[in-house]
C-alpha cells in the first residue's frame, strides 16, 4: 500500500526557516516523482514543484525558485521541502504527493504557521 507520511506541525517566526519531511512507504521510492503543493487559508492548491528521487533532479514553480529547496534521501525513502526567509503569507498546509496512472497519493499534510 502506497503511503506518504509527513512530519508534524511547525510554528515559526518571520524570517526563520522550516523543513518538512515526507516518508514514502509501500513502493520503490526512486521510481516516481514527489510533488509538493501548499494550501494557504482560504486559498486554492498551489503547486510548488517536484523532485525526482532517483537523481535529485528538481523543478520549481516560478513563485518558489528563490526560497524553496527540495531534497530526497534514498537511504530513508524520505523527501524534504525546505523554505527560508519565511513570511506570514507562507502560513499554509504543505503536502507531498506522488502520481500513478491509477491516481494520486497524498501525504496527510503539514501545517506550517508563521507568526510573530
């Protein structure tokens, strides 16, 4: 059974950094991309980009090219998203996902709250 298990909620001050993890279970980690999306309060889903765990190849959405880093650790089958210089408007639920022909699998989401 494919599962993506994410790390717990985070609270940060503006200007700080955060890293969210996504552990892949039930499939060969290097065989499929991991996508990252976020949803801010009252907003729609925003695609942040993706990583290919096989070679750590990345693609970033234009809005996230400067402050976001994706990583994948094949020894633990875990993907990461790091966000620096956090702003209040980065408050959102961050989700990882992997896509198959049969559909998408999603992590449970990680709440990141940026507050003074």
